[in-house]
């Protein structure tokens, strides 16, 4: 099957320099959602992939397609054609005509309608099934809306067969009262489509070549027109404004939330979760309010995520507690570990079982073995940390010399006192203790206490006394006011006595 995605529009109401189809929903551009569905529908056996008709912001759309193809080779099969002037949907499809296989039907999708399901499109495609190389039926996806304003109306004959589609700006008052609308998504017999597209005329209120005009042509040619509808209205909703985009985002996120709860996940509030990628959960997982999951995230059984956490491309083990306001990005966390609150795990953070990372602790590109702890105000970067290590508050690994990164190795059973700096490259031997305030620039031997600090001294000292300048100024000002009042009073008294 040929699949053509119309994605040439500007989207003026978005008020953005970015093409409308590159605006994001659930962390992905709208066009990417449509392409993922299209690719899954075509299957890997299809040699020719979807064709994207580009126009406004064509360079940006091409760059996007090149970038996603690097991450997912299946996107490398996507072709583009340019609609240099945006003269309507019929004109857009005409640009793709030379790339279409005439022996296969053509499915038309839209780059700004992101949530149409594979199930719905498969059902639509089945309606258009015919013998290869021969014209089959034309399948049309319609929808009944309580408020059909803005959409083309499906006009039917007395027997219920589709006669034509009338755009709202060209519709009569009677036609505007029709509730069944055209979604624009259709499957067309490609041989007939060639003739119909070349016969289109721009004799309408918009002065555009409407793809919907081919419906009347199909009726005239005796091609059967079959219709179906999506199970959910949101599948056919397009995005033309920021408001519509935000509304569709919330619908999508609520759908994801209900899917999670149906799979056994406990959500404190299903309206306050954002999944911008894939989230896989084991049994008895609980997620508090305001959490954001990006990329590929796995939460194993029994894990609890506190409020307002952001977790991206991370793998979390069984029975992990992630407390409020923690950020995890590219991290791996072992079973029974405790994270946060206010912890940050950056890419390459690899924690074994029973590791504690506490408040305002940052871990980056480091492996931390089982039963180790950094509970307060610490930075562990480019390090290998052994088992049963205690990292005191205020400890940092000084891994960057301004040009290169260097590694710190902390062996098993080490105790690091508070406010310690480990200047990499450096190694702390097994069972060593570092005294509080130590700046370690050389390897610390195993099973010994290493201390590096200035000698403590006490000196005679007189603490300065604070001068209350503001109070003095206020008193002076008050004295001046009092003196002035006294002078005025004396003057008035003298004047009265003179008159007597």
C-alpha cells in the first residue's frame, strides 16, 4: 500500500517559526507519531516507505527525518516530495503522484493528526481491498461530532450512500447542520486517483484544489465509497493551535494513565502524569503526582516514585524508593535502593543493590557497588565506588582539571568524612578512613586513617561592635524636628503677647 502523509502546511495559528508538524506531543513531533503508525501499518516487507509531502519549513522537516533515521533505520525508508506552493490538499497529493505504485491503493494521512491508531487504519484499508492491479473501493474515515464546525460535511443520498464532501466555507445552511464530518483520511484506488487529481479545479471559496472533490468524481465513475469511523474521536483530531495541541496532549496522557492503571500501576492522580516515550512497569508500582517519564523507562515491581520526579532513559530495579523532586537521566538503579529527595543521577550512573543516594547528591558516569551510601550534599563523578562505602556530607570527587576528566577509585569498606575533596586521579584503598575536611591528592593506603588539614590554632580576638548608623540618623532628624516645633511655638507666643 502507498502511504502519503501531507505535511506542507505552515500552521499560522501556532505562531511559531517551527513547522506545525514538528510541534511536539508526548515528547515527539506530531509528524513522528504519524510516521510510526504508518511504518507499522506497511510492515518491513514493503520496499517503498511512506511519502511525506513537505512545503513550509521543508529544510527543517528534512533535517528532522535525517536525525530520526540515525536513531531508527526504518525511518531511512521515508521519502519526501516538495509542494513549493501550498494550493490545497489535492495539489499536495498531486506532487506525490509520480512516486506512487499504480498497482497498490493509496492511504492519505496528515502530519498534524497524530493519534490515529493502527487498528483504525487497518479497518479502513480493509474496506478498500480489491484485486491487485484493479480499481477497488474508495474507503473514507468519517466521524460524527456534536459540534462539526470547521470540518467538511459528508453529504449522503436518500439511500445512505455518500454523494460528496462539502467544505464548510462552501456549504449551505442545511449542509452545515450535518454532524458527520470528513476527517480527510482515506484510501483511494491509485489508477483512478491519477485521473481524478488531474481533473481537479480550484473553483471554490478558498481558491484551492480540494482532495475532497475526488469523492464526487468517484461517484460519477461508479467507484464504491465505503465509510467507517474511529472508536475514539481523538484519533481524528488535528492540531491547528497551541490550545488544540495542549488539549490533545492531556487526552493522550490520560489515555496512557488509564492503560498503566489497567496494567496494575497505582497512580495518585491519573491527570497528573506525563509519559513522553515508553514506560514499562512491573507489579505493585506506585507513582505520585507530577512525574515526567521521557524516552525508555523501566520500573520493576514494587518501586515507588515520589512526587515531581523526572526520569529519562533509565532502568529501575525492584522495590526502589525514589523520593520527591529527584532527576534520573540515563541511570541504572539496583534493587532495594533509596534515591532522593532532590537527588540527581546523570548518564552513566550505575547503582547496584541497596545503594542510598540522598538529598542534593549528584552521581555521574560512576559505578557504585552494593550497600554504599552518599546521603547528603555530595558529588560523585567519573568514579568506581566499592561496597559498603560511606561518603560523608559535602564530599566531592574533583574529576575535571579544566581540560580532561579523571577517575577516582574508592575500594570496599571505605569511610569518607564530611567536606572531603578527592582530587582525581586518585585511589582510596580498602577499609581506609578519610578524616573530615581532607583534600586527597595522593592515594590513601588501605586500612589507615588519612587526614589532610591545616593545624588548628586559637588567637586573642575582639569581635567588632556594630555601629547603629541608621538609629543615630533617625535621632538627629527627630531632634531637628523637635527644635523646629519649639521655635515655632516660641514665635507664636511672642506674637500673641505683643498684640495684647
